[in-house]
């Protein structure tokens, strides 16, 4: 079950990144997807967004209740809820054409009650009254999408209709031409049209057409926009539908490819585009220039009836399944295989008419995945955790951040299983094996948590009474990235979002006609490769694996070997970089037994994770971590390429504030005189 966000560690600021007191600005500063469990009372959801000062929108949906719970929109322009009547809650419901209170019953004291500097507060006092539990029903799981007002991303405007004839200009502060606008009346005189009216630049003739968020209809023709496209400073309304005298309207404005973000200030974080469906499980592919974390898709072709669909990576925008919610309904979350993210956009993967009818036009809003900001604190992007299996389904909440990849290993012996959000749940790969990916029920069962992940009853990850070590990683610029790609059989460049040159890449074939090795690229060992699932020294397969091409900050290159690029096979790639003060990838030369080697990683409080592999001769892939103990005496380690039990009787590494020390008593496995070793260390 998802966890309530109650700590700053769940926020953008809590990750130990640079302060957001000025430029540059990143997507994690202005957008958040939060999942939480309702408690039936009052709770604060921490997102890291300063909605009370900056202003913004919170869009909440009950994911699990099938009793007909609407999507709830509350914004700072109209204010939080203040009382027990439906209008006092200041909620707009997207399935309804009504004003404030929408499809809620006359009494409703379950609502967003306050906007804060790091999130928002929800309150409920309705017990088990399902029909009013829109934000905080006890036992229900929720998702909340928060949009902070920011030029070139999102803006909110309210205005009162004046009934004047002709076209009326309404100023806005989006700082760019809107790509999409959603207009809704909320109080005052009921206008001639009461729907949620949507302008989108991807419609056939956007200045004279609109969609309705509250229903499934395709684009309709009208002059409600004054037959005039919006500009960077104002938009236009005409007719009594959007300008009736005495009617109050709220407008949500979304930018399109306006730049303004990232270290350079030129990165796009939101796109409003369109595509044409092909009715096939293969494509089409939409290129955004970034991997999305949130998608809103609607079939726009006239005379069609298809729902709006919302996807996000916290609930599972992945290669296994992509749960979706439909704002034009009150239904619970559904799970499909309609869309998967790519490193540069997304691809449609089903024949669903909601997303991919052949020859039909679709519009979308896409928001870039974070974290864009380079971390400065290793504890906020990596956590080692030692636990004892229970044999019962459980949620690990000790990471302190949404986990993107969890590596699980029995300390008593067995395989190491790397799992990740991008591939999806209940999929098994083993670092000791060349086997292809298999579905393993009751494995990792969910990544929809702000502080960890859920595990099932499978003995490989949760055998009762067995000691396990879990390593949790957070994707972040300059530190760690995950990529899924399909091989072509010919030399190819694979895009990634590490935003730095990868120095350690681990690639595994997931599907195809035959098993495959875990292929490893390591900076500092020359044009050679390593294999994670065996002890071999570096090998001269660099051309076959990587086409004799070193990676760049945007792509890595794969050759023609089936381990990295068989035609039609699916692959997983983990990419690591040296991130100052957070991670270090490098090599050291052994001094021989009796002489210690201090490895300076640029850390201030030593390493909490150390991976070492000898490269000039055979040797294991050994891992130490602070959860099991990196101390002056014996330090337990496990071996990734073997299922042997944890080694506890040796003192191979010691503490060193700047990184780690290879002990003077270390064996030749880790300190052979003249031996060359590659390492990954995380602070």
C-alpha cells in the first residue's frame, strides 16, 4: 500500500539538492506526483512545492474506491476548502458540468483544506461515507498531481464574464504561448455552456475548435475562442459560453516546449502535441526530447467517443503495465498496456481506441521526468537496508525517497535480483545468471510509494527468517539512470537521460531467442569489457559490445553482439556516473598484502556502498555497504556473480572519510600487488 508523505525527504528540497532561491529551475521544483493512503482525518502531503506562496493547482483522485469518486481540482486562485457544504469545499469535479461542488452531494467535508510551502493538507470527517471521500477516505489509495505556477510551465487565471459582444482579451502570466487551456465556470450566473472547455494546439484548427474534459466527445467547432489563437501575454474568449455577464471562470494554462528550465535555462519540461494512431501494438512513437513522467491523452477526431486518460510514473508508467485514470469519469484506476516511456518520449503499445485507433488523431500533454537537478547528498538517492524476511507481503519504507531501482540479495546465499520502476513489477533478472527476464509473481509488487517499494511472498526476496540486503537507487541527473531499449542487430546509438557521460554501464538482454551475459562498460580500463555474471578478467569485446565507441552525455553506442543488440530483443541498461560528493567510479592499483590503499572519492563522510572487481585477472564482483557494516574490523560482503553466502570473516576494506580504504590485511582478491581494480563507491 502506498505511504503517506510526511517528511521533507519526499520533496524536491529534501533530496539535498541546490536551493531553489534562483535560477536554474527544474521540473521537480514545479510539478509533483504524490501517492498516499487516506486516513479519514487530517494529514499533510509533502510534495516540495510552495503552493501557498507561488500559487498552483492540486488535482486529486481516489485510485481504489469503485463507489464513484470524482477527480477533485482545488487551486490557489479560488482558495482551499473552508467548510462543510459542497460549495465551501472549493472543489471542481471534472466529470461534472456543474460549478464549485460539481458532482459532490450537498454536504461534503472531505477536501483540501490548506496550501503550504511544501505541499498541502487534506481533511475528512465523514467516516465511511464513500460518496464524499474525494481526498482522504480511510484505507483508500490516492494520487495527487500538483502544478506550481511558473512561467513557461503553468498558470492559473480567474476572470468574471462581462457579456460584451465580440472577442475579449484575457491577460495571463504563462510567459509563453499556451499549448493547452482548460476553462471552467465555477460560480455566479450559470452560463449558456457549463462544460470544461479545452483549447489545445494539436486540434485540427485550434482557434475554432475545442474539447470537453467532462465527456468523451471529439473536437467540436465553435467561436468560443474568438477564432483567435492565444499569444504569450493573453488569450481570447467570445460568446456567452465563456464570457457571460456575472459568471466567474477559472482557466488552467499549460505551456508548450517553451524552454526556461535546467542548468542552461533552455530545457523543455512540458509539451502539448498530437499524433496519429496506427492501430498496432508497435507504435507510433512520439518524440519529446525527454522521458515523460506524466501524460494526458485524448482522441481528438470529430465524431468519436473516447475517454481522457492520465498516466504517471509513480503509479506505473512502465514497460510492464501503465495504470490510467479517466478524468471524465468517477471510476477507479484501470491497468492497461497502452503506452510506454522512452528516453526521448513515449510509444503507443496497444490497439485501444482511447490511445491508438488507426488513422485517428490524438492530443496530449506530456511533463518531463525528474530529477533534473544534480544531487549533492548521497543519502537522498541511495539507501542500503538490511532486513529479515517475513514471508508475508510488506512495504519497505526505509529508503526515504521514491525508489527507481531496488537490488535484493539473500545474505544466506542466492542470486542478486535488480528490479526497477521502468520495467515494471514482478519481473525477475538475476546477476548470477544469463537467463532472460521472467515474470515472478509476488516479487517486487509495487513502486507506488514515496519512501520505498512493496515486496511479495516469493522466497527469493522475502523468505521468512532469512536475512536480506536491499540497495535502493533513485534516478537523478549525473548519478544514475535506467534505460530500456529494443535491439536492432546493427550498430546503434541509444539515448539516455543521465545528463552526464556514463562511466559504468551494466546491460542485460531481457528477451529473445537465447540467454545473454550482463555486459559491462567501465571507464578507465581501456577498450575492453567485463561481464557481471562471471569472474573473467577484462575481455577484448569492446567492438562487438559497444562498436568501439565510448558513451556521451546523451547516448551510448551498442555493437552487433547479441548481449547488447540482437534484433528485436529487449534490453535493460543501468548507467552510473561520478557525481561530486555522491558517487565515484574509478580504478585503483593494488599495493600487495600488508599495505593499505586509500581510495579518495572526494567524499566527506566515507562510502556507504563499495563495489569492486579486478580487471587484469579473474575476480569476483564484491559489494560492501554501511547497512551491514563498513568498519575497521571484518566487513561482510556478497558476490554479485555467485550465489555463495555472505563472506563475514575477512577485513578487506576499512573506513576512510574521503572514500574507502583497501585494508592492509585484504587478500589478493582485492589488493594484489600491481592488480588493477574497478570500483563504484556511493557516499
